[in-house]
C-alpha cells in the first residue's frame, strides 16, 4: 500500500508563501495520480489540485494562480508551492494518491471538480498550515 508523508507546514502571514512536501513510498508513479487536499475545522475535506502520471495538472478556482503542484524528477516526491496565502487557507493539508482508473477522482478531476466522496484514496497524515492576517 502506498505510504505518504507530508511536511513543510507552518505559519505564515497573509501574502506570504509556504511549500509543502509529500514523500511517497511503496509507489509506482506511472500507475497513480496524486493530489493535495485540505480540511479546516468544522469543514469537509476539500480537493485543491491534482497531477497525473503525464504531469497534467488541475486546480480548483480558489487556488488557481496562487498554488502550484509539481513532482520531483524521480516522481516520488510531490510539492505544493503556496503563494499569496490568505487567512482562509488555514487548514490541515493532506496529499493523496489514487490508482489510475477512468473513474478516478484524481485522474479525471474535471468530472467531479474534485468534489467528494473520496473513496479508495491513500492519504498522508497531514500537515498544518496557519495563515495570520
């Protein structure tokens, strides 16, 4: 089973930047799609961005132009560069992996707009991001 470990969270001021890292193991990049999610207290988990095995990316409107998803050259590390942070970006951030499938939320994000339910995804433990005004 895929193992995912996030790091890089912390505190930032409004307008600042943070970069999150997700290291994957027991993982074959060509057979999975990857994504970043977040969950604020009292809110449902929200899909933010995805990247497939070909490097094609998808972003929800709330983060488009501010957040950038990317992978390392060996494809085993996932990044989320977050710029122009806002207080409403405060949340626990999770990376996720999902096997390739025509029904995959992460591989075909336009079908659902990255809305749930999120069934069959592998999750990391999360990393906290706090943005102050």
